[in-house]
C-alpha cells in the first residue's frame, strides 16, 4: 500500500499522508480519554503544519512570480510593433512588404485585419471557447489557426492565463484552498482571476476554461493600452521606432529557453506540456507546427536582423495617402478583432467532439463539487468515458511557499474525517 501511495501521489504527498496516518493510529490505539485525544489532535495539527511548511519552503519562496520577465519583454515588442504600425499610417514612408507582413502577423495573426482599434478590452470570442490549451499553446492540431506563435496576443494569453484551479495563485490541499501570494506575469491575483475555480487548462481527459476575461483585459489589453502613455507615441520618426522594435526583439529572444529542441517562453527549464495542468505547465512552446506556420517572432526577427531602418522603409504608394493625425480609418472602426477569427474558429474548435458545459461550485465550507450547467464560461471536454467517470477534481496538490498560511475553515473538518 505504501508503495502504491508513492506511485500515485509522489514523495511529498506520501510523506505527508504517512505522518497523518501514523499519528492517527497512535492516537486511536495508544491514547485513551477525551482530554488526551484533544491534546493529541493539537499535537497532530502542529506536526502537520510543520511538515507542510517544510515541504513548501523547499520549492518556492514567498512572493514568487511566474513569467514576469517574459511578459515584460513580450509586452515591449507588442507596444513597439503597435507604435510602428500606427506611425506608418501617418507618414510619407511605410514599411516594406517584408516588414509590413511581419508586423501584421505579430499584431493580428492570420486575419485580414489591419486596425488596432479592433483590439479592445473585450474578450474575443475565440477565448470564450479557447479549446485545448496544450494544443494551442504547445503544439498544433490539424489546421488549427491558433497555435504557439500565431500572434502576440495569443502568446500573451498562453503565457499569462492561470491554469489548473487558479494556479499559481492558489494552493490546494484536499478540497480546501487559499491564496499563496504568488503572481503571474507580474500581476496580482485580483487583476487576473476571481477565485480558485477559474482558469484554462487540460487535465487528463478534460479541457476546462473559465474566467478568461481578466487575463485578456490585464495582460493583453493592459499592455497595448499602456503604450499611449509613452512620450514617443506621437512621433512620426519611423527610423526611431524601427530601432526601438529591434531592441525589444533582441530582449524578447534573449528570454527564450531552448528545451527539448524547442524554443520555450516562460515556465521552467524542463520539457513539458503547455496545458496549464499545474504551475509548471504555464508557458508557450514553439516549433511544433508544420505547413509553414512559423511563429511571428521568427519571421519578424529575420526581417529585422542585419538591416538598417532605411533598408526597411519605402515611399508610400501614391494611391494610399497618409492619414492625418487623429483621423480614424474608415474600415474596422470599433470592430472587435475576434470577429474574423471566429469564422475559422467555428470550423476547428471542437473537431467533431461533443462539448459539455461544466462549472465548479463552492459551498459554504469551502468544499468542491461539480455539476452540469448552461454557462459558456467553462467547458469540460471528456476524451475518454472511462477516464472521465473515474476522475476527481481537484487532485491532491499544492503550490509550495514559505509564506505563513492561514488554513480555511474547512481544514479542521478534514482532520476529523481522517480520524
């Protein structure tokens, strides 16, 4: 039985449960009387707390932040690309065809859009039903138009959306959870997620997504919007903006890791899936797509490397007059970027699977239950019926930290359950 526990749970959980089990046996067999039992329970709680604290302290430090450096560098490229794109609409010079194509790919992905007004604080429809995170952030599925490197906005969502039951913002123990003080992409929990039942992840036979509006508004729209406070935003000097883009691209590529033969943005120095199944699976894994679907940054880097700004600029065609400052384009005004994306999304989203809706509920004691609902915020897609029926949520796991923890009110109930 002990060896089975090691295989199923891992050493940390095995050690914890061993302490609990042995302590309970000692209490039940070796102690008599209510007063002794009460004292024993107190001792047990102290022992459990010491064990949990020791395990947490060995993994993450207090105030740990995930993917902050990577988000900062990717956001800088996003802003520099957007400023160059906008400035070129009001200048006598414009990017040449290669640079224009690279900027369009980075900013708008595989759509025909060309107006930044289409990117708003509203969550695009494609991320209301984003599909399998492991496929869209770490590999490719058939002809899916959303893959790692399909656009900057897509990579930001892969990099900064919380995963399994709100990780890394929450620590889970059994059916109880609490905030651990960690941050994702440098953002606090309140800006990125409402509670521990929100997130985007693929776990075993399920794919789940709920509450992605906050990551979009904070990590994507928040980045793009902040460019307007940049003092250089009003400059029409495209040379300066190309130089800035080159610097931000160099900083961005320097944050990439080479793991398992793939370029990886965020996460750890380990070859694993980008499915959000825990805090170590929140990243972007590039280089897995075929049929010419290369990441936006590779195309843009090849265009910029070894070239001077003047080599990348051409005179504006006479049939394309520059817009006056403050003038809005006639097309796409106020239009959401995701509208055209959804034309392809409807054809590729489920790929023939039947999708059922699932939302997690939390009762007054902090316990976790699941049930079917009509909500479109959360979706669970079972791939295998047998695995679906035997799966439970959440599995025993927790993020480790040496920050003092205040356990939820349901914690004592868990102890009594073991007794």
